[in-house]
C-alpha cells in the first residue's frame, strides 16, 4: 500500500513539473520589461583631498604611544609625591584592599592587608598602599591611617584616608 501511495505522489509531481503552462510567468516578465526604468541618483561629486607629507621634523609622531606621567616634585606644583620604589600594594585601588588584622613584633605594630588576589601582605608605617601614593602614617589594632597625594589641576594636595579592620 505504501508503495502504491508513493508511486502515485511521484507520478503527480512528475506530471505537474512537465506541464509547460508558464503563460502567467511570461505575461509578468513582459509587463515588467514594458515599465520605464527607475531613476538612480547620481553619485556625489568627490572633492579633491589635500595631501600632507609627514617628514617628522616638526610634529609629533601620530602613531607614538604617549603615557602621561604624574608631575614630579616642583616648586610650582608643591606637595607632589616623592619618588620611591614602587611597592606591591600600590597597583591596587585602596578600596579593593582589606585590613584583616595586625601583628606586634619587637614593639612595632604590623598591619595585615589582603589584596584582591587573596594574598595577605605585611605593612608597616612608611609603606605605600593604593594608587594615590598613600603612605601609611599610623597602624592601630583596628585601623591603618594613610596620607594620600591627590592631583587636581596640576597641583598636589594631601588627603587623609584610613582602612578599617574587616570583620569578615
């Protein structure tokens, strides 16, 4: 029975494809060819570009990477940060660091600060934290006090900051 139905369907398909009744298609094509051609806007007139030859003698290299550095100590820009060897915790924003405790060794209080990568660092008075040249000025069992240097309109100013013990 299935063979009979599939044979009938195949034969009907073959008959419908074999018919040459394309009169409606030929009429449509003739009608479309008789229509006037459409209007295409002309291309805009290209203005001539002026050429510039870069010789490198007077102008900056347009492809050079320029990294602006903070101003150095200068009497015109007073209170600028002093040069020091960059320390590990200066690469992190201050709000991403967490105080997790303190130690006392030989009468000196040492702060324990956890960075975002999970490493716990020991810090002392005079060490630097954060990206604003924050120098540690005091460490108590519950807080680390810092003196940051912030630049605004070319001038440096001191800003006090502190980090509280994280109870988590």
